[in-house]
C-alpha cells in the first residue's frame, strides 16, 4: 500500500514537472477586458427587447472561426425548449454594458419556423442565416 502511494506521488510529481517544462514553449498575451467577453450562458434578446434564451454552444469552422451560436429558445425551467443554431452574423452585443445580453437580429416568426439543432454524425447542420446570403470561406 505504501509503495503504491509513493509510486502515485512520484508519477504526479513527474507529470507536474513535465507540464512546467512546457510553459517555456508558450507566450502569454494579455487581453484587455473591453476587447473580449464570454458568450456561453449569455442571454439573447430580440429586437423588441424580450429575452429569447441563453447561448448554450458556439459552433466553429475548421479554422476556429465562430459560425453559429446555439440558443435555447422558449420553455420554462428547461421544459419545452428548442435549441436552434443561429448564424453568428445575426448576433451583436449591446454597447456600454459589460455582460449585457446579445441582440438577435431575427424576427420571432423566423425563429419559430427554424429547424431544431440536432447534431448528427456526418450530416450537415442547418443554421438560420441572413436572408439571401451564404457563408463564404
């Protein structure tokens, strides 16, 4: 028992030392608070100011660029909600307030007609985008 505990401690120390050695291979870049903000869990409001739901996921392309936000619409306490993938370009943030809701530039009728977000292996994911536009790589 003692030997097993000692072995675990040695392995943890070796892993910690290996991690510390890797720190020299990276740089730290400070990001000023006004330039970046988290969006997961952030409330989304419609153009009428009503809360539509929170952002529950962000979908990125192969280069890591955000393509869509998955928003949990409707329901009460998680019952009767629908997750819909919304084109990233349809979201903007309110200026002046840190942590303010995101603004969704989409009509409620468009949201109600949108397909539910259901990721399927190997099948395209449908996102609600601006009218008459397609994403260009």
